C-alpha cells in the first residue's frame, strides 16, 4: 500500500543554515507528492507539490524534486529563517488507489534559532 | 475568498457520547475529506465525500460516519466515543478527485474525550 517515511526530528538549526528534510515513499504507479507545513497554532498549509517524475516544486525558497528512481521527495532550503520554525509533513496521493486522499509522514519539527 | 472553515474549534466529551463536527469547504470546491491527527503524528485519512456520497474510506471503524450536503458542506459523526478518539480533526477540500489537485485544510476541531 501507500506509505511515506519521513526523517525523524526534531531538527534544530541556526539562522541561515542549509536545511534538508528527507522523505521517501512507497506507492505503485505515479503518485503526486506534497510538502505541507504546520506553523504553531495554525492549520496545515500546502508548501509545494510535484505531480510527475523529475518535477521540482518550489515556494518561499523551499524546493523538492520528485525522484522516481529513488522514490524520494527531499525538502531543501538554502538559508533558513526563524520564521521557518514549524512542523513539516511529506505526503502523497494516488498510487495504487488512484484516489486523491493524502497519506502523510509523521512530520519533522524544525526549530531555527537566531 | 473564504477558506475552509470548521466548527466548533474545541470540544470536550465523555466516553460513550456522540459528537458531530462540521466543515464548510473553500469557495468553489466540491470535495471534502476528513483526517484525524493524533498528538505528534501526521494526519490519517478517515473518508472523503463527493457528490454527497462517500467515495473513499480509510482504516476507521463504522463508529465514524459522515455526510455531505447539497451545498458541499460536510459533517463528521463519531459514536460511542473512546479515549483514543481524542485528536485534532481536520477537514480538507478540493475541486474534484484528481490526484494532482491540492487539498486545502481548515484549522481543525480539537476533540478531547474524558
């Protein structure tokens, strides 16, 4: 079945450091891949998405590339800010079910210190 | 443009009681999905409604039921509440059922079962 494995947290970085949060998935077919972010006290927001192999999603300085050969969708940012502190969730839809309900990873809490 | 709204914000119930949570989708959206997010975990898919019918269902017991109204709003009902049902319940809406469609989340309803 569909599943998402996400890098364990929490992650603590200094401001302007490079960020990588690893995400790998298991799914048949061609799922769509997403990164959602949950800021403190707020709901889930879509950060970026990629809907086919080799697509790169990007938003607010964050990037992730859909790698079918390694079944990965790692999140990266070149220089994090304090305001990026949040919980990040990798998710997929589609796969063997062909349905658009989302399968989420367990989330990675990022704390950026000044 | 109104986003996804949910009510109530918080709810406290006792074991064995029944609860109804409500969701209004983002303007123009016709598909509503419900997710359960336990503390420190990623959201888990409960079920999805489209054209007033349940289209997909996750691994949740029949105590969890739902409904979609002609105006696309939706309700989630949980009967015979258990302590383990304590969680944040998230509603998400999208336009249609394509796996490439983005799901937009509401702020959630925090349910506490005592």
